[in-house]
C-alpha cells in the first residue's frame, strides 16, 4: 500500500503501543509524573530497539474511561510525553486518546508532529462499558482541516469491547467508515484486548475494499502474525510484546524482536513483489535518453 509506505517506510507496518501509566485526573493516578514519563520512555525505546516501524501512544491505564472529552490534564500530559518520545526515537508516532476523544488526539498530534491518530468510533454508534458512544466524523474532519495538519485518521470498524446499536453489517460499516467518515485506514480487532479478528471477516473486508489500508487492531502475536499479514496491511501490537505477555508489564525488546523477525518473512515477499512492479512500470514512465 503506497499510502502506508509513504508514512511508515513499509507497506505492512508493525506499530507498537506505548501504554501510559494512569495520568493526572484518572482514577488510579499515582501522583508522580516522573514515574509515568520514565515508563513511557522505557516502552518507546524497547519497542524501537525491537524493530517496530512506528509507535502509538495511548492512555490505556486511565480506565475507567470517559466516553466524551478527557480532562485537560490528560491532554497536556500526553502532549508532553509524546514530545519527549519524539526526541528519543525517530519512528513515526501516533495518538489514541481513550475512550474516543479524537479531537484531543488531533490537537496533540498538531502540537507534537505526530503523523496519525486512532479513533475507536468514527461513525455509527456503539454500546460500550462507558455507555453509548456516537461517532462524529463530521466535526473531526472539519477540525483537521481547521488545524491545517496532514494527520491520518485510522478508524476502528466495530471496535472491541463494544457492540453496535442494532444490527450492523461489517462490510457496510467498513465502507461507510471510509466513504462517509473519510477514514484514511481501517482497523479490525477481536471482541476484546488480546483477541485477534476473525480471519474470514478480515479477508472479506480486504476483498471489498482492496485499496484501503487495513490494520490488525488486537491479538497479533508470534503464532498468527504471518497468517494475519497474508491479508492485512499491518498490525497494531501491544499485549504479545509485554514482558511475560502480561498487560501490566512494560514492552520487552526481546519479545518485540522475535515478533518482528517472525513477520519479516511475509513482509519481505510483499516488498519484493512491489519492487518488481515498480521495476516494470518505471521505464514506461521515464522516456529514454536521446
């Protein structure tokens, strides 16, 4: 996918998640910002050292989440941390403000030069543990235009830890998210954190929207990453990269490296196919020298 390759340097990016410890104003805030920053920097460097292509920072440990706008302290803290991380690693950075504060994510991206955000509910309405969350693609895309930033919006399709209001057709929802919500890429997950998406559903979405980047949003691990990447255009990975596979632990650079190496086989074949296609088309576009 050229859109992904231009952003990440590869057509099948592996995006590691930096899970922030509880932030100021959250129910489990520990009182020390230094501890939160140190942990974030540790995770970012571990994921970068392990070979991930990009990072996305999210306030994962702020649960229970609000379904609306987060506290300003969360926005300011995430901005500070992402700026610190940008000085440590040279990877593309993304932002996810849970549960669904996409406007704050865009604002943070604008102030930190992050390149993409994740939005759990961009279109439609989902019943979640925070209540009913409604997508607001209209105001979000207008806000992006007002800010004058080229930040990509990666949107979940029928996001995990949620069920749709009424009946929802997966393919129609995916099409609406792109065509009516203007998402730049789609994310497909399993029903909960650490659960992979249904492979057949993944294949159906990709078949229906072949030109739209499709990322795995949960459940990618060293055992299934090759199968998932045989269809998907990349993966956002967190659980399987933690020490001992435990969500409360920081990212493990050794587990990350093993995961990346397992994915390299199928990614190498994909990149070689694209290079062959480019080799064929370039001579047709460039006139021969006289």
